[in-house]
């Protein structure tokens, strides 16, 4: 890196920064990815400067032409980024001015402080929209897997102990619900990202008669009703990174959801469960054990959560002690934000792809779901229908379970006499011939018809609702 002096030091400084200072303070190595939005912002700003008479029409045209040329070169990978020019903003402006002398007017009433806030907001808007698309695709993959296996029952678990039977689709739709809340949070966050800070200057606006509304409109900073969204305090506008924190928080919760889904898939893919088989292309091998097929995509998805939560904590920590207004500390926001956005987009996409390439082992699921102990609560409900207080019913069924365990048979193999024997006082009154019918799994599933319950009709209804909503 040559110790060249960027325009920001012109006049005031005796020379360029020390080489190690230039290296320590540069951000071009990571903020260059904001280039497209930086150029869009510059074109809008220049258009407005021409409107208020700071630029002539000719100057504006030359600058726009120059910026379009630079756009093409960057897109083609031909642009020469110069680390000694610190960041994306100065690289583009300096190169423009070298080609078009009027470029020297571009920074009128603009600071890198409001410029970087603008670029990040524009970049993040696009990122959120793209992430929402990936999430919807993952939701569709979950719904499809549920539909393809709509008759498959598995045990539902609490404490990772078998609890009650559920449709596999019901389990998968639980994640669709979580992901929908993630989408809502991201959209909500989008509305606060989508506010234009341009015109805030370094911290105190400008004495020139800028047209903030015009720039905001040109850059699409309008709400759903078409109302222009402008920041209302210049000091807040240049130092605010809440929008980045909010995105990282929403993304962290999304990461937690994907991590939980991963954990379920990893368990289900184990020999012990064998509920699913992930296609070879979405698994990896072991360098030593030839028989291994590992669910590394799911494990990495689970692992990404660490860095995404870390990025959120890093941003909060970065902001907590900052005096008003812009401080260079804020340059540290970018890598955390970029890292979270990248991690979540790839993870969400890979999870969807993996699910599209996953098969359900119906026999293993059926074997697990046919455990009659899963219907012990149904037997208690049967007793409640016969008039027993639930606490009493719970106790009686507990005794039935203990008896079955002692007799070494599954619950549904007990005889009516055995059922009745657990409670000599009321046993014969409460256990009738229908008692053993409780263990008919299909009938049991048909009975679970509350809204949100894993019943046959209800799950079909929910699958159809999601199919419709996601189409
Ligand atoms: N690279 C800087 C950042 O990312 C741009 C703003 C610099 N502003 C300044 N006054 N030094 O925050």
C-alpha cells in the first residue's frame, strides 16, 4: 500500500497517513460490495444538485456517463480498487473526478457519514427481500415434504421422550409457522431500514437548499402507500445503526429456528431414529470410516447460529458507548452485517435444497408411532368421558402403565379384566369394552380436531392453507 494522501486529507495535512495507519483504517477490502448502491446514491444526489443549480445539465450528463462507465468496469471485475483511498466512497468519487472534472462537485453537501448510512440501508433492503425469498422457498420445501408424506405418523416428543402421536406434517408445519414469524419480523425491520438519511451531511445537514424528498423518491425510499420516508434528525441519521441491529436480531432468531430444525433432522437421520434418509449429494463422508454418511449440511446450519448470534452481540457492543454522532467505530458494523446476511442466505437455501432431497422412511416412522404408550393420555380422556376427575383418571392410567410394564406387555395387549383390576372400587364401572378401542391409532388421530391440533382433518387443512398462502 503506497502512503498516498486521499482527498479527505487535502489542505489540512502535511502528507499521507503512515502505511500501517492506512492499513488499519481502510475498509475497501470489505465495503466495496456496496459499490452498486453507492453509485445509485451518487446519481440521485447529482440529479438533485443539478435541479438546485449546483451542477449544469452538461456536468450532470458527463457525471452520469462517467458513473455508468465505472459501473460497467466494476461489474466486469476491471475496476482497480485502491486501498490507499480508504473506502468504496472515495474510490468511486476519486476515479470519477479523474475522468470527469465536474466530479469534484459530487460531494457538495454530502459526507461519507450520510453516504455510508444510505448505502447500507439500500444494500440491506435488497438483502432482506432476497432472504425473504429464500425463507419462502424453505417453507415450500417443508410443506411439500409434509404433503408427500401426509399419512405418516411419528411420536411427538417432550424432553426427547416419546409423548403423543403426531403427523410428520404437523411437526414440519411447526417450522413453517416459526419461519413465517421470521418473515414478519424481517418485513417490519425493512420498514425502518427503508428511511432515507441523505441530506444529513456529516451530522448537521447543509446550508444549501437540498431537495431531500427528490433524492429519497429517486432511490425508492417510499412506504407501501407511496409516502416518502426521510430521517427526521440529522444527528440520529448519521450515527444510527438500529436498522442493522434489528436485522441481525431477526436473523439470529431465524438462525435459532434453522438450528432447531437441523437438530431434528440430524436425530431423524441417525440409525437410532431412521425416520429420514438425506440424499447422498446432501451428505458427506468420513475420511476414516468408510461406512459413514454424515448430515454435515444440517450440522453446519446449526453451527452458523454461533456466528450469527455473535454478530448481533458484536453490533450491540459496538454501539453501546458511542457518543453522538458518527465515530469511526461504526466502520466495524459492516463485516458483522455482511456476515450475518451471507450466512443466513446460504443456510436457508441449503436447508431447502436438502429437504427437497430427503426421503421419509415410512416403515420406521410407523413402527415408532405404533407404540401404544403414546395413547396413554387418550385412555385418561376416555375415563374423563366416563365421569372421572382428570387427576383420578391420570392416577388410574398410571397404574395401568405400571401393570403392563410388570406383565411385560404393551398397553393395548392388556385384557379388559386386567384394566379393571387396577382399581377394585371403580374399575368395573369406568373401564368398559370401548376402553381398548382407544388404542386404534387412526381413530385416535381423527379425534384430535381442535384448531392447531395434529388431527387428520386439521393437519390436512393446515397443509392446504400453507400451500395456498405460499403459492
Ligand atoms: N468507511 C467509513 C465507514 O464505513 C465511511 C465513513 C467514514 N467517515 C469518516 N468521517 N471518516 O464507516
